[in-house]
C-alpha cells in the first residue's frame, strides 16, 4: 500500500504538480523588493509570486518553455550528447492547489503513470525540513521511459503552504541524485514579507470580484467569459481550463464555498496586459477556517475594454 501511495504522489507531480502536506514555520526575512521571475528573470534564481519563495540553481542552466501542463518553471544544463532542447540535470518547480489525499491522487493518476514508465523503484522516501525549519518530505526514485528505454533518476522535495502544494523536482540520467543537486532543492526559501496585499486599479478589482461571484454561483459558462480565447497557461488552453472547472474535484465549483475573495500580492501593468499574482481566500460551508489557494495564472489582458485571464504565455 505504501508503494502504491508513493507512486501516486510521483505520478501526480509528473502530470500536474504535487506536494506534501506540511505547515511552514519560522520563515526567514529576505529582501522584499524581488520581482517574480515571470516579470524580471534573474539567471540562477527562481522567484515565485504567491506563495512567495525563491529557489537557487546554477546560473549557466537554460530555462525551458512549458508547452504542456506541468511545472511553473523548469531549467536544465546543456550537454552535447543530448538532442536539441533536452537538458540534464533538470529542475522543475511546481505550485498547485489541491486538497486531495494521496489515495485520491492514486485513483486519478496511477494508470497514466504506469503507461508511460516501467521498472519503477523507490530509492528513498523520508520526512525532512527546509533550512528555516519548514516541514517537508523528500523522495527519490528511478524509472525507465517506455518510449526511449533510458533510465532516469528523479528527486522530489515537497512541502505545502495553505492549499498550495510546492514541489522541487530534480532529474538526471547519470545515476543517483547527488548532494550538489539536492542543495538546489533545499535552497527553497519562503518569504512571507513579500505576501502583503497590494492595491489594483478599480476596473481590475471589479473584474476579480465578478470572477469570484461567478465561481460561487457555479456558473461555468459565466466563468469562462472571464477567459480570453487566447488563454494559455503552461500548456493549459481555455477548453482544458473549462474541463477542469466542470470535472476536477478541486475545482471551486465542486465545493460549497460560502465566501471567495481574490487577494493580489503582485501587480504590474504593461500596456494592454498586466502581471497579477496572489491567492483566492475562501471559506467552505461547515469549516470556519479561511483557506488560501494560488491564482497561478500570471497575466490578464484588456480586450475591447474588458479584462480577461490570459495565462503565463510571453
């Protein structure tokens, strides 16, 4: 049973992004003037919007585009023996909202994982913590791609903040993951000082408030009116997003939400577009606690006088 659950965790990360339930504690206080990587990329440093955190990696690594649903950021080293566009070692950073248990992840994703890979072996699986004391978990496993027949080692460091699952994923094809690569994962540092709400223009606030109203009303057609037809976020198109709203158990419309508010922590206007990040603060019937889940969309666009979600495309 344990192996089944661990593999479900890995498959969930590979296909959508996943983490491990843990409560961050005693975060450090780094500079608060950092801009997210999407706005102002800095070689060797990934800066997330919300939750606010950074991850350091080798400056010579090359950022990879995300043509399919997956990590919010990925980069890797260049090797002459690899095909163009392939990078090893590789880092993938993912932030994904979910309240699913590991058993539920298993039911959804395990079949697809077993179709893609074979010879799956769990090499290590143990609790851990970040340098600031944040509880985490690390897993290393190896597998063989059915398509290419090559063996790959994968190391994942997982933690969770509110409903945001955070996973740092390091992959290599030259044996076990060494301490040098693990140090990259453990550079993950939460920065709560960068999470203070910021003001947005009145028309943007009206757009966000209306999005929340339609999500609370479970009206998928109205919700999708807030998305540009050109919406694209890490490979997720408007139709895929609509399918998520209608079918995923973590979709806001699948829950009995009694209040929903969009809280913005990063906002930068750029012509007809604006970078936006933050979280949705929600309360569910029967639970007095308010929960935060990441926006993870990044851009809105003004089309014919109306703001719409645009995604993380450049």
